[in-house]
């Protein structure tokens, strides 16, 4: 199908967001300031230090924690690795036990597999057909060697939101700390760490209208991790490496903007419009995956039963969407998430994830529905 490049529609915000103009402006302002090392106390370093600390306060403000509980990282993957490996190497238990879910992002799955090779035990909790963890399964999995429970706040593929507070409370009943990967949820649903009752929470800047290459980790006061990166005493000794004032300021501004969840209703309305349009075009030949209510407001995961997802998207190249999470793009096999949910091979083959953002418009949704409708009737 021929589509003018000026009519391209970006519906892959879960893979990455554009840099918000207000975030870009904050970065540009930083570039005009003194260039010194934030660790230096002289005139060139002090302004950079102030920028980093102001950004730390803004991230903390979004999460409802103290600024001292925020560590800047290079992104969500590093934050996740920092928690998992940091607790493994800080543990005095010979073969520590970790519990996670079967639908986690590779940034959790691969570190867990690494720790298994190091001698750790890992329990992978199952999920139901809607992609949700059963808290009772978690309760039954905890044992005396459990050192961490890590369950993502919201799934990046199907958007299902996990019962984090309930799971965290179960972990805490046994004295086990709790981590959540909130890369997909920050800025879309509330992520106050005290309301969630978590001890660790990961943020990825590029899912939040900040640049790629910046993230953060919330570490509850009193929790100790072995640093993932050793060196000088940056980030209060928790992560070595000279801080980037520009990148920290970008994430700080993004978090400041994310505190306003007024975009949620806009995304929910457009998501509903897209869902209705697909139902009208495809009838019973389209299936919607994930939890129908406890789901990210911007995420619609669809199985087109008469198509494969990659072929469908190839025929409407003006639409940027995904056949799963970005990390699975290009692979034909059923994703690990859909396998865990018990999705059939036929439905899984036709899966497409549409994820909306702040700048998605009604006209764009209408355009996508029209293109898909023409494709289906051709």
C-alpha cells in the first residue's frame, strides 16, 4: 500500500518516545553553562553539581521519595542489573534465591540467567491468560533463601498492570525486599514508591520523553547493594562514573512533566477509538490481548487472526508499530510473554502492539483504521 511519508504514524511509544521539546530546551540550557566535573567544588564544577542535584530532586518528586534515594544510571537495563547483581554479590547466602515473573523484559530475564550460572536459584512465576501474576503463587514460592522478588509494574508488550503493592507486602511479610521494573509505567500511571511499597524501582528515560542513555534507580534508604560499576565515589558510592549534568537534567525535566497525568485521558480515548475501529473492520477476526481493565492507558495489543503481524505491518509501512516488544522485533516465533499467557500460535503469529503517546492525534488513529480497513477488504 502506497503511503505518503508525510502521513506516517508513530504508534511505538513503548519502544521509545521522542524527546519532549521542553526536555530538549532544558538540555540546551545546560549546554550554555560551565562545563566542569560535578564532583569539583570550584566555579566550573559547582553549577554542574547543582544541576545534577536539582534533577535528582525532580525524579524523587515524581516517585514520592527522598532525593538521596535516587541513583542516576544509563537506563532501565543498568538499573535492573544493578539491583539483581548488586543483591547477589551483597548476599551472604551461598545460593541466594530470586523470584521473578515469566513475562519480564530481557533486562530482567538475562541478568537472572546470568545469576543462575553463578549458582543462584531463580523461580519464574507463571501468569494467567490476561498476563497477570497470582500473588498466592508468590507467597508459595518464597523460602528462607529468597533475597529478592522482582516483578515488573506493567508489561511492555500487552500492557497488563501487575498487583505490585499486594506482591510487595507478601514479600515484606517474609522480610524479602521487592523490586519493580517501572520503565513502561512511569508517566502513564501513578508510581509512588510508598503507595507501591517497593524497595527498588527502575526508570528508563527514553520511555519517558527523555533521551536514550539516561535512567534512574530508586533504592530505599537502608538497602545495600554491591555496586555494579566500581571506581570513584560518585552517586554516594553506589555507581562510579562522572555524572552527566545534561542527561540528568533531561531526566529531571521529563519526570517533572510526567507528574502531570492529564495526557492519560487523551490516550485512553484514542486507544478506545482504535479498538472500536479494529473491531468494526475485522469483527471476530481480531483478538485483544492483556487485561481489559488493569492495562496501560496507551497500549493496545492485538492479534489479527488472518495475518502474521510482520506481514501486516510490512503492507502498511507508514505505521510504526511492533510485533512484540522491540527486543523481539524480527523474530517469527511466539514471544515469551504470549507463550506464558497461553496464547495460541495462530493468534500469536498475528500479534501487533500499538502504543500511543502524548502527540498521537485523532487524525492519526483515523488514518490507521482506514489503512487497515482497506488492507482487510482488498
